[in-house]
C-alpha cells in the first residue's frame, strides 16, 4: 500500500528567506533562531554557517551507483553528513534521504523518502523549491528534532510506491525504514562501516537495534540484491551480507 495521506504536521511555513543554519561538524540543519549548540552533535555556534554560505561552499556531487541510482554527497565533505541517493523511477525521480547543503541548481525530484529522523538535511528548502513531498515514518516524525521540518506523509508500516519497497525496521530509531529498488538496498547507518569492522549502530536501544537487524536479514533473504547503499558508502551486496551476518553470530554485537 502507499503511505497514508495524512496532513503536514505543521501549518507554519518556513521559506528560504528565514534563518537556517548548517553545522559544519555534523551537517545538521537548524531552522529559525540560531541555537547555542548544535542539537545533534553539541558543538557551539563557531561551527555554524548560514545556508547561503553552505550553498556557496559545498557542492552536492553525484556518483553513479547503478543505471538508475546515484549517490549524492557534498564536496568538500560536510561533516558526517549522510549521503542521499537519487533514484530514476518509471514515474519520475525521487531521493532516499536528503543532502545537508542546499544547491538550487540540482535536478528536481518529486518525493523524498527518509530512512530516519537524524539528518533531514535541507529537505524543507528542496520541498519549497520543487514542491517535493517529504515522507518520514510517523514514529520519527514525532521527535523534537523534526518539529520544524514539514513532513507531508508521515507513513506507518510497510509500503510500495514508485516501484520502491519500504520496510519499517525500528531499532536505531523508532521509525527507521529501509528501502529496496531495482536490486539496490538502502540501509543508511543501521550498520557501518562495511568490512570486518562493521557494527550495528550503537546510538539507540541495543536490543531493539539487534532485533531490527534480524528483521533486515529476513527481508533481504527473499530478494535479489546486488548493491548496498549506506550513509557514506555503497558496496557489493555479497561481501556486505557476510559482514552483516557476522554481527548475529557472536563475533560482533555492535
């Protein structure tokens, strides 16, 4: 089923003329009055730039993942910014997650699907520029960090839209959602880094995160997947799967 057609959480509209700040340590966007500290990583105001300064300094740069998928990351790197991914679906282009830097010359998308709440990037600005619909699980949309970001479709459960399969996992965040499209798995930061040092994301409830990881294993066991897209990497599926499976075999617990 498609995400439920529920109203935007906030009626107040923020425009690109309002104050918006970007933390260069982590890439988090802050809307409105400048806070004393980044609400995500805690650094002070000396590590903030305006969104206009970020646009001038950081270029959202594509890197091809597959015929239909492109990774988007800021160059130079904008702190620990999560990568976004552009998908060319049969019904038009969409993003999985959103860049932290606002670059108004990017090719537009019609929808933005988020894996979770931690990095909503400049989604409010891209939404205003293009009319893109912002999708985030309802459990994450309730979080205080999200309250100033307009969410058009706070979905619940699993769904399929534009050929993209969405699966609610929970764990790392209450609404954490993975996506699969055209043999590509979008798992963001549920587990990182790829390779022998992989661990489950430690920032969240440990038992729930582990249970969510086991749910991911069940989902991907039934699908043909070639590539995994993470929060700052994309890799071949088979070696990634071996490392991910080890997390549940007692050698690493995250």
